[in-house]
């Protein structure tokens, strides 16, 4: 059994498709199939059920992939420690990020980090909160930029910034016309149609919690996986929504809703998450330090761990 075979099997399990797995691994599909068959013959069990349209793990495959990921992660951690010994002259850092949040944070951080550590290869993995937590827990990403609460128990985090939450409504909405400067009491919104992010997004949970703390369940009329789509739908009159203030659009951009502040100044906390007990490389710590410094220079309100609990 070879490490590359473990890596091949893990990639096939992640992609559930031989062609995509081969493409990600930069090898020919026949070679990938041949290596998997060789591995299955060696260990004496079938790891995947193949059909014309799908590739699914067998029970033995599920056990194998879990152990293989742990082995590969241990090898990866050993490699990171050796890279640190070589004073960060080379290495790789895999960063997980929420797409929209990352589009506002990472442009402030990545150029500074690359200039300071040109030998560190940076890879970005963008996905929803639930999958990013899973990726970071099993070692597929070294760190992830997430929103509290972090629900995966194997993860710890370093707080970054606290960001105010706003209400978005159509410009024709009575609240936009009558109370443009007065903070809105969330309890007033109990009969309003809400547009929320889909399951798996941390900001969906934040929106639900805001409504429930105000004493009602929101009337959800539409869901989207993209908060920019949510803003556009609000602007067209389909409903209302909460958003992080960071992503508010310039009024000159088409389909921009009206933005209103909320009583009590509710907020979300952004963090950099990493797995508890996993070796935290110098590259990871350097990225955290650069991120905090860059956000501070831009005037973002930094928070410490105690304030985020």
C-alpha cells in the first residue's frame, strides 16, 4: 500500500467521480482506475461501488477512507513541522473561506502575506459553513474563515472582528420611507416575508436566532445559497433580510436594497478556525497575525477570545 494510493482513494471519495478525481490529481483516468484496482486487490475488499452514473463508497470503503484521511493528515502535519524547521522558505497553506466574506477579507490579507512569505503556496477552498468546518476538522484545509458559532467540536478558533448586522428592505417598504434613520425593533418584523440563506450557512442560523430572540418564527418565502442574490431579491420586493454590514452595496449598483440599522446593534463575529490538537505551523500562525494586522489597519474592530464566547 502506497501513500499515493491512499490519496487517490480519498480524492475519488470526495469527488464521487473518476474523471473529476483524475483531473484534480493531474493523472490519466485509466491510471487512476488501475491504481485503485491494484489497491483493492491488495487489501482484499471493494472500496467503491461503480455504476454508469455514480461512484459510491462501500461499508469497507467508508472505514478505509476515514483511516486514510487520518494517515494522510499525520503525514501532512509531519511535513509542516519539517517546513517550519527550514524557516518557512517553502510550504503550502490551504485556506477555507465563505465566498462572499472572503471576497471582502482576503484582498486585504493575501497580498501582504504573499509579499512577506513568497515561498508559501496559498490555496483557497470556498464553500458553505458546514462543509468548511468538516474540511478543517479532517485536515483538508489548514484553517477556515468562519462565523460564530463554530459547531464542529474538534475545532478551536482565533477571533478576528465583530461586524454589525443590518436589515435590508425594498426601497418602497414603509420602514425605508418612514424610519430611514431610526433603528428598527426586530419584533416589528414578525409578519414580514423573509429571504434566508439555505441550510448549512452560518448566517441562516444567525438570522433565525435574531427572529426567535424577538419572539417569532420568520415567514420564509425564499431561500438562496448566495447572500448577494438575497440582496437583489430584497431590492425587487420579494421580501426582507438581515445582512452583515460589510457586504452592503453602493447605492449606484443595480438591485441595491435599502439598509436599516437594528435596535440593540446585533453583530456577528468572524474567526479563523483550526483543529484542536493539530500541529499549528508557523505558516498558519503567520497568516493569523497578518490577518489581524491587516484588518486592524483597515479600521475593523478586533475582538479577543473572551469577548467572543
